[in-house]
C-alpha cells in the first residue's frame, strides 16, 4: 500500500554532517522524497510536535534537544513507507537497533538517535501537516 510518512534528521545528525549520508540511505531504499526542508524549531514548536508525550519524564529533555539546532524534515512516500522507514531507522535505542540501521550506525543515545519517523498513518498525517503545506508537497 502506498503511504506517506514524515522523517526528521535530528539536530545531532545535522551538527555531525550526516544529512547527505542519511538522504543517500533514504534514496537507496527507494523512498520518494515529496517534501524536504531545513527548520530550526522553537521550544514551543517542539512541544507542539511532541505534545503526545507531554507529561512523560523525557518530554522536557526531548523538546529542548529538538529545539537545540536545525533539523531536516522530509515527506517520504513509498510502499508501506511507515513500517519500512521505521525498519531502516532501527530501534529507538541505538544500542538495541539492528546492524545496518541508521540509528545503530550513527545514533549515540536514545534521545540522540539521529532520525525520527511517524509510527502510524494517523501520526503521519498530523506530523506531515505540522511541517508541510499543500504547496510544499510534490506529487
């Protein structure tokens, strides 16, 4: 089934110069990039994006981290894009991620795990709309 998902290259990956390598991996996995831009979230914008996690112990550090520097947000499209992108990313904890996944290769901690991906169609719809308007989506 053709799906769309949101991918974020997080501030730690941008700071380490990994944007090109991660985009290369995305293209090698045959995702179509339908939207792409660099953003620097404010703390309030990060809190809005991660509102589903408000009240959890990691919310404050996560939103501080995600607003600490620029991110690259991408709208990816492909067959089973949500589950396939999550497979390519690997487990949230890089130490537990499978060999060959982006997080295993580049992530350093559960929080600084270099990439984000939507976890369900409803989440993807919210997340894509958070970053992209209709004029910014190709195809």
